[in-house]
C-alpha cells in the first residue's frame, strides 16, 4: 500500500543520523533530529530541519527512551521514524510503539524483528529455509554442553541468544573452563540485554565473516546486493570491511545469495537487512540476521551505485524494489574510532581541535565530526567511516592508504594510524583474511615517530586550549598561557607523506 511520507524523525545520533538526514532530504522529506543534553551542538541537530531535545546525556534516558522519542515524533508532527543502527533499531517494542502512534517505522515488521533478533529462533528459521548453520545446541545446560563438546571437540563457543556487539560470548577451549564460561556469558548477557539465555556452537578455527545485503518489499519481492567481507575484527567487532569478498568463488557467492534470499522469504523480510555467514574452507554457515541498516552499508552503495537509505524510505512508503544494477569495482571501509590503539584500545574522549578530511576520486567520509565536536563518554566511539572505491582492489587500497595519510584529527585520540598500518601491510594487500587477522598480524602495535609527533602536538594544543578557556584570575588576567605549539613548530608539515 502506497503511503505518502512527509516528515521523518531520525531516532539516532552521530554519523548515521547525519547520513539519514542527507538521504531523506533527497527523497523529499522534512527531517527531525532528536538529541540529548550532550548533543545539543551536534552536527546532526544543525543539519535537520527541526530538532527535539529528548533527555539527558545517558542513552537510557534519551536515545533508548521509547516514550520520549514517540512523544517527540507526535509533538512535531512526524509521520515516520528511521531508527538508524544500534540504540532502538532492533527493538520490536519500538517498532510496535511507532505503529501504535500511527508512525511508519523504517524497518521490518516488529514480529519479523522479534523472530530474527533472537539468535536461537533465527537459527531455526535458517534451518527451515535449508540454510547451513554451525553445528550447535539450543541450550547451555552443563551436561548437554559436555555431550556436545565430546561430539564436536573443543573449542566451542557459548553465545547469548539476545547477543550483539560481541557481548555475552565466550570461547571455551577445554572442559575445565566450561562452567565458569557459561556463568560469565550468562551474566554478561543478562547485564547487557536483560536476557541471559545462551546457546552453544562449535567454534570454527579459522573462519571468515562474509555477509549478504538484502532488500525486501511488502509485495514479497526480495533482492540481494552482493556481499561484504568483514573478517578484520577486534574483539569480534568489525574494523575494516570490503566488497566484494576477495576470497570467495562465484559459486560460493551465488550459493550464499540464494541462502540469504531463501531465509528472507521464509521470514517474510521487508526493508533493508543483512544475513551474516561464517565461511571456512568450502563451507559457509549462517551466523545471524541484522534487521536494520549496517554500519558498513556504504561499501555496498559504492559498488552498486544505490542509496540504501533512499531504498529503505521507498520501501517504507509502500514502493516496490527494482532489480539492483550490476555491481562494479571494489570498495573498502575503515572505521575510525575514538580509542587508543597504543593502550589496549581504551576509549578516548575529547574535543575536535583540528580536522582534515581526505578527498579525491573514490573517497567518501561519512562522519559527524566538525571542529569543536565533543566526543563524550556516553556513546559509542565511532568518529567516522572512510570509504574508498576503486576499479580494482589495489586501486581502492591505495586510495584508502592515501586517504588515511591525508586524514588529520587532533584533540581526540583515534585509531587512524593503526588502520593505515593495516591497509599498508602485506597480509592485507594479499587479502590473507580471517577473523583472527588482527591477533595474527598485529598482535602488538605501536605508532611510528611521525604519529608520536602528531600526538604531542595534539596534547600541546589541548593544553593551550585549556589555558585559553581557563577563567581570568582576580586581576582580570588569564593564567600565563603557554606559547602556541603552531608557532613553536615552524616548518612542521601535518600533511606529510608517509611510507
Ligand atoms: P554479535 O551479534 O555479538 O556481533 P555474531 O554472532 O555476529 O555476534 O558473531 C560476531 C563474530 O564472532 C563473528 O564475526 C566471528 O568473528 C565470531 N564468531 C561467532 N560465531 C562463531 C563461531 N561459531 N566460530 C567462530 N567464530 C565465531
């Protein structure tokens, strides 16, 4: 049924809120940003036509507050809600609350979300659709797991049914660890998702993570837009993705696409979604469905020349999906995070003091950063996604290397030089990929000297800014300000070419 949408509320923040606002505008919609106290000066708020404050900085009282967001939509006269990714994007109760308030939810039906959001239920749907799954059992009851481990041999993986973001997951290498691992995974899952249910899979030794992008409309059509290789991960979190996958045959690709489409049809899937698989040797296995837009969706957009957010809006308006165009070239994405790769990737906070955004043919930067943007401890640390496209993998890789060299960010410690070293490395160039890529090839990473210089300058600028911002003393003078590092560092070039 065709629905005329006019005003879209974006129930998210950061780069994805900005990304959605841009496409919604192209699609002809008015846009509404929601924001917390911590985000009043954020770029997504400035970019939207209208904005509504929904609560304090804590996500549970703002971006995760269903009632606050639905009220905001009602109050401002929105007729649709886009949830982005993360936050409430995969919560069926949010989609239900939107429907109850007569708002079009840009995503699948809540019942479909509920079925696929539970990994055990999703596994059953995969089996029903004839899609191979990793050998596993639907319980973490100790004696059943012992029997299972005896059958498939250790290592095994204890996983949370409600899991996400790598939480509630424990690899168990031997029987002696079993009880404690089950306990810890259940505890973590309960704390993170309010649901401690577990299941167990064989832990594949050397898999790759490859996923299929799908789109489904309400008339029963589903299409696939190729695959994304997401094997480069840290602690089960993706950091570099590419499309196409450099290591699968045409045959495997076609089989995975068929499997994803069968599953989507069995589940009556609508809107954009991703079916994730693990590949080991010649076999692939269903992992999970993400019933939303993925962080790494831009690499698919670059290869297929489609705007996936516009496609989502078209589907939500009751439109039909068309056969996707033929893909071309290769796209790679790097996730630039506010974290310190030198100190166990601990999260970083700060204020953007200086930003140089890379440019040039085939270079795209999806980010909400601007000078002055405050990175607070309240939300995830994704600063932006650098996406590079090339006619072939090497061209895309070289563009990424250049782009990461051009990228400058002072004021927030981040992983850009770590990513650059991975992109420059032989194993990456040779596409020697597995989910263990980082621990095998970059077990202990340290920045080189020029990165240290940049870090020192960043520290100096921060100190300078703090002294400028310090209130005047009793005589009306500002505290003795240090000299600007910029004048001290004459001749220093930030945009240096690195090997
Ligand atoms: P989450 O939803 O928490 O992200 P996933 O089920 O998507 O969890 O798995 C995340 C990552 O964990 C995968 O990309 C892979 O690296 C690893 N993983 C998950 N299941 C297995 C398995 N059975 N064997 C080996 N690695 C796995």
